[in-house]
């Protein structure tokens, strides 16, 4: 019997911003809608599960598709909304007060960006030019600490950004 394999190479043809702020996701969404004149709406959260996790982690997701420009905008939370129990790694010892071999964890969607609370993703024909305009607009928000353009190809966890 012949075996077939599917060679799927994901496309990372988008621009990415890391946004550091302490505001909740809905506030960030409202301000981006106002600032960029778009209409981000709440989507089903992204779910992500690793081996040993009792349940998936959820990351809030907001999106908007601009029919006129054929552009897609996404606002993703970089920190999980929930914590889940996970088996402790091999070799870790239990203390006298540990009841189980489980620990509760919250994770980052892109661990290489621990300072970024949100990720703003732009998929458009001229995304490399437009992302700098958007970055400069986001910098004007008083509650934003930092905005940084990220080279997607350099991220080892870029597969987590396939939407």
C-alpha cells in the first residue's frame, strides 16, 4: 500500500507588533478600533495544549477583515486567560507540603516576547509599510509602555501564530 505525505509549509507573510501595557484586552481592542478606524471584534479564543496539560490554555483573540483593502487585523493576548494543571517535569522533587505532582501554569503564546502583553498581527498586501504607520499611532496611546516590530521568521514559536 502506498503512503502519501502532505508537505505543508505555513505562510508567515504578515507583520507583527509586540505591545506592552497593563490594560485589559477589551480596553486595548476599543482603543485600537478608535485609533486605527477599524472594527476588531471578539473571536473564539485560541486554544493551545502541550503534552502533560490537563486542559488547553486559552488566549483572547480579536479580528477584523477590511474588504476594501483586503487586509486582516488581529489582536492576540500573549498571556493565557486561564491556568491549567500540568504534570511536573521529571526529576523535580516534591516537598513535604506538595499534595500532588501537578502544578498550575499560565503560559505565553510567544515565550520569546515575555514583555509583550499583546500581539498585533497585520496581514495585507503592503503590510511591511503599513505596520510602521500603525506602530507610530499605537505609541501615542498613554497607557502603552512599548511597541516593538518583531521579525516573525526569527521566532522559534512562530507556529503558534498560524491563524
